[in-house]
RNA sequence: GGGUGAUUAGCUCAGUUGGUUAGAGCGUCUCGUUUACACCGAGAAGGCCAAAGGUUCGAAUCCUUUAUCACCCACCA
C-alpha cells in the first residue's frame, strides 16, 4: 500500500518532473513513434508555437497560449497521434530594436545607432535577443510545455533567412514584389515605415481651425493640421454642393502662404466630401494624408512633400519653415492666419490620432520609395492543393486568402472571426514590407554602384534580386555592388513560419509529414498581423494552406476587465503564480471559466482556488491509494458489485464522453468543468464516502484513479505525472499513456441514475433536517422510512444511509406512520421521518411543511395548465409530454404525503 | 460611420442543435461528529436570465428594436 504525503507541494516536484520528460525524449514525435506509443491509424498531428517576441519576458497572455496548446498537444499525444508541437521565437524587428535603443539610452548612450554604428549596435541587439530567448525558453518549461526542443527555430536564423530570401526572389520574379514611390505610414521616432495594420488610432481632442488661404479665395476650409496646408494642391468639394460646384475646375494661386511657399490650388469634385462637416470643403494635401493622396491620384494633382523623415518641414514649405518641427510650424501658420485676418474659427473637436503600435509616437504619412507586395496582381499558381483553384490557374494573393477560408479548407474558430477576416481582406491594400531599421532580414537586393547613386550603363538601374550575394553586376560587370540597406517587416518571415520551421526550401521529411499543420492556436489580436500573412505566404509559396484550423483565444485581463499593464500595476506574472500556487493551478486558472474567443478575467484568488483543487486531487488519490491493495497500471473496466459502483462507472464513462466531445470541439473550459464535477462532486463527495462503508473497492478505485489521472493530465501535467510516478514508479510515464477508451451504450442504465439520486437525496434531506433543527452533529438520530415501491433499494443501501446521515437506528417499511414528535419530508415517493423527541419545534416544522406545500402546489398547477393545453399535447414530442405526465404524478403523490403530515 | 462581443446569484462565469422548479466557483450565513483533504466537510440563503416587442404548444436559448459596456475596422478634413 502506497501512502502519499498529506499535501501537494508543487515546488518540490515540478522542475524534476520536467527534466524527466525532457530526458525521456517523448516531446519528440519520432521518439514516441520508435517507442511504439503512436498509433499509425491516427496519423500525425502538428502545431507550431506562435513564436514569442524576444523583447523580454513572457506575460500571462503567453502563459494562456502555452496552457491551451500544451493541453491540445498532450491530448493528441495520448490519443496516439504522432504529435509535433514545434517551438521557436520571433526576432520582432522594430519592437526589439526599439527596446534595445531604450535600454542603451538609459545606460547613458544618447544616440545609440549613430554612436555605435550598424555592426556594434546589431551586436547589442543580438546579445539582448539571446538573453530574452533564454528567459522565454525557461518560462515555457516552467509552464510544462511539451514542445520538441530539438526542432526549435528562430525567425532570424540561417535556415529561416534562406526561406525568406527564396520567397522574396520568387515573388519578385512573379511581379508581386515591386519598389515604388508611394504614400506610406512613417514613424519619425522609429525612423521607419509601418504597414497599415501597424498603425493604431487614439482618440484625442484637437483644435479645428477654419480659415481661407487668402482674402480672395472663395471657399473656407477646416483643418486640425494647419502646417500641412503648406503642401496643399487642391480643395475638394462635393459636386452636389450648390454653394461650391461652380468653382470645380478653377485654379487659384496663393502667393507666399503662411509666409512660406506659393500654393497652386485647384478646385476638384469628390463625392466623398461631406457637405455638413466643417465648411463642406476639404483642403487636399496629397503628400501627407492617405485620403488626399488617393484624390491626388484620381485628379492628377502634384504631390508636394513638405515634411521629411525626421518629422521636420522641408524647403518645399518655404525657406522660413525649413527644418522646423511640425509643432512649431503649426503655431507659425496659425499666427500668420490670425495676423492676416484669415482665421475664421477655432474649436475643439475629437479626432483619431494615428500612432505607431510599437512606440506610440504620432505617425506622419509621407511619400517614400519602398518595397511593396501587390495583393491584387495576378500570377500563375503552379502547384495548387487549394479547392477551387487548379494548378496553373491565374490568381491574386487576395483571391487565395479569400478562397481557402471560403472553401473551409481553413476553419476559423470561433467562426465569428471569419467575418472580421473577410472584411480586412476586402479592404487590404498593397503591403509595404521594407523597414528602415537594422535588426531584421536584410532585403536580398543589390544595386550596381549603389542605391540611387547614378547609373553607369543603361540597364544598371535595375535592382539585382538574388538569393545569394551576387559578385558582379549582370549588366555591366562591375563589382561595386551595394545591398539595399533596408530590412523586411518582421511579419514577412513570420508569415513563412508554418513551413520554414519544417525545413523549406528543402523538401524535408518533416515538411511531408507535418505540413499543412493541423491547428494554429493564437490570440485574436494577431489575426491580421500574423494569421492572414501566414495564409498569404503559404498559399503563395506552397499552394497549400498553412493549417487546417485556427483557434483564436481571447486576451487575459485583470479582475476588473482592464488590460494588464505595467503603468496600471495590475500585471499578474505567471512565474509568480507558478511559484506561489504551482504551474498546474496557473494553467487551470487560464483554461477554465472562459468561453472560446472571449477575454478572460484573472485574479490571484482564481489561481488560489485552483491550487486548492490540485491539492484536493492529490488527497483523493492519497485516499484511493490507501484502499487499493496492489495498484495496477493496466486494468480493465471492473465488474460493478453495488448500485453505487454501477453509478460511478457510468458517470466516469459519461464524463469521458463529454470530455472527448468538448476537447474535440475546442471547448477546453467545458471539458475541465465536466472533469471537475466528476472528481469533486461525484467521486470525492459521494462515491468515496460510500466506498468507506461498502469497502473492498480496490479494483474499481484503481480503475477510476488511472482514468482520472489520464483525463486530467493535459490540464495538470505535473501533479498527475507525479502521482503516477508515486504509484507506478518514475520509469512509467503518464505523458505517453493511452487515452481512456469509451465503453459502449450498453453501459448506461437510466435506473441507476434515478436510484442513486434518491438515496443521495434522502441522506441530504436528513442532514438538512438536522441542521434546521439545530441538532448537534454528535447526536445520532432515529429514522423511519416509508419506502413504498423502493423498499429493496433502501434496504440495499441501509448501511450507507445510516452512516452518512448519522443515524442511530433506521427502520424501513413499505408504509410508515409519523410519530407526533417526528419531523418528516418527502423525497419522490418516499417518506422519511426523523424522531426529534424533545428537540422538535412544532410551529417551525409546520411552517416548513406549509412552505413546501405551497411551492409544490404552484409547480403542479403549472404542469396541469401545460397538459390542459391541447396545442402542447398535440405538438410537443411524445417523450416530452410523457415526462410532464410523470412529473405531475410524482408531484401529486408527494403533495398528498405532505398534506397528511401537516 | 460600419462591425463584433458582452449583459444570467454580491463577484467571476457555464448554460453545445429551443423541452429542469436556470447551474458552478468564489464570497456570505449556520454548524463541524467521520481511517484522504481545514488548500477540508455538512447545511443554507441568494436570480422577473439588461429592456420591450415578436415567432412557437413551449424562449436565458431563435428574430426585431432599444439601452449600457468593451473591443475591432474606417480617409470625417
């Protein structure tokens, strides 16, 4: 007989358990296969880890992701799938570089990039990234993540770099990647472009100025950014606007606007102009507003760049403004307008400020020469495994992205996010992929005699796009080649993640075995950033989907529903909760009590609650082991001897069924809830108590213990593995045990459920009477039961009722009479009387019965009305009607008995 | 402006295709006898399922409208 320590102390076991798992090699699917733990019929299951950014440490959101993904991985592995969960980290270009810059500035280096230079600066970033990486890996292990570390990847390592260069070249040759001068989102602090979805919006109060360019200009306009008006080339009005339509087509010259440049303003008609907002006319600044840029394209307007990459005014704005900050320039322009009596109104409005998602600095839209991916251009897809698109068909990237979700080759869970996805794709514009930062994949493009430096021969202006560094210019033979200084958007390499991690561009066995991956599990906040980009890149490169299913989880918030942030001081660090309550409790708190795709509110109390549960499971196991003479690891479903044996085995089977269904349907919380109810409410509170009385349950307890440890393992890998080791020795590992098999339908007997319910209700009823009459627990009571048709049932469970209800004596008759000093209650068709002798308070007793009488009468009236309704009887399924009749009959019997007691 | 989600016990949330007298955890109140567990056990209180309409024999569940909150998207200058 094995005895466990009294309380479970996670800190004592977790690290050594993880080490045992790692040493076993079972995180690697090849080893599982070799050891015979996989089932060929099940096939393979693969999932990549959404690579955490190497910008620091893991937060609770990562912990939530790891908990879900490890749950899925362990479930699949135990089911016999050859299961791969592939880990890695993301270099997170801008984010990491920004972070390191900040750190260096804190260390006293004022302008890190300029002072250190590219190589030294990058060395600093790499050092930081390496440290972050190590921390992150350690944290993943603390959570219990069963990832195959032998396959670990990094978005910026050599293998991934080769994949990036290969895809870039292919896209360039297909004409999908082009270099163009266009309006981009520019962050003057990061000194780099941003993709459209990397721009965030923050509501703010701004001043709206209404003014005229000059005294004789016929139309007033309004703006929140007067300084940009120095770059205006048009005024747009709605063609339907009677006030202004007559001016459309006219041109005005404004000399020395704002004391700076001369403006040539053309009046154009644009239907998008709102007649009722502002003055009903828009000053058009093509170079510094996305909307205006598009108007300029449509109307052939000149584009004058008046703000540069530093966020300073250019000389195009006029000599006076050269190198002035936009803020100062704004004040200058306003001052000038006032002085010239052109300012008509100044008011507060709320508008959206565009800010950089990495550093929060205000975005400056400006025209710039950058690399783009064209999402609307068609190309030939040579090898297609996509339903509805044949190999050799002409498609666009947009079409591919729509098609694979439309045809359900990729299923998004919860499906409401499909709508969001389509909406995004429909509005998708060309993706700007070049970044002016240093940390990242250098663009595999070289220029003869350097970029924009001039051309030695006709043809030498053409960029040289190559996977490997070219030695000379193919046009003129010069060896003076200079690589494009820019790097790629971090999402470019992240987009290749599902297949670059499996060895592509080599045709590896992993690629054949594990691609497309089965599941992508990630947060809904990176649906566009990453999920959509992966779909784009993978369908383009391989003609395959990157994954068959996408499960999107919600964000972890604090107990009030606020986003966790350092400044609010409401951050819960997973490492802290692991240290305090254990990794299993931390995992449970992130898995349970939450619906798919919904945000989750977390508090320390919640984790503590689950710590209590882990300890409960430990003690349940401890008790069971005390009652299992010789625990066996392989044990078949035992033969039930008593009613409650049957009941608990049925309940267990039922639970297994529900757990399977919930997990297969991605209802992780539901699965855990079913398990918790079985473990605590049914097993611990009832069956174990009854087992103490009935005795000799070794085999059944053994079977139940094995089964619940297996079922709980994906949720709580540490404690379950530890108990397993305590019982069966460390060389036997739960991680590769077979998932329990479901018994057939013959295993279900309706009667068992009803009968046990009745016995439990009788016990609970007596306990209730005892509490209501304030009888000391130490005092044993005398009871009489009128069991009616259930005589045998009550007799069978005589000892259990007696012990659990704490009775001195129990008499069972078919019909029983109530003594005047007894309290009674009715359970189904059974009457129970408790002798209270002197202790009885007759008034209270009467009141209690009266109350029950009333509520029961109400209940009966309800059913009677229902049954009297012809429509109900006619239309409802027979089973439902029959059920109502039965309920009515039982209630009436009960009512009679209560009445007689009264 | 468009979209999505939430609204169920004091708090946090379940409630899977409409059919129970609507559930759980935490918290609250009473009480602690028992060969696992006080990180526990027993008992109890607590809900017009946001509001109003509609569909149906039957609605927390389906439809419409509204309200409040949160988030996402969008070129309101």
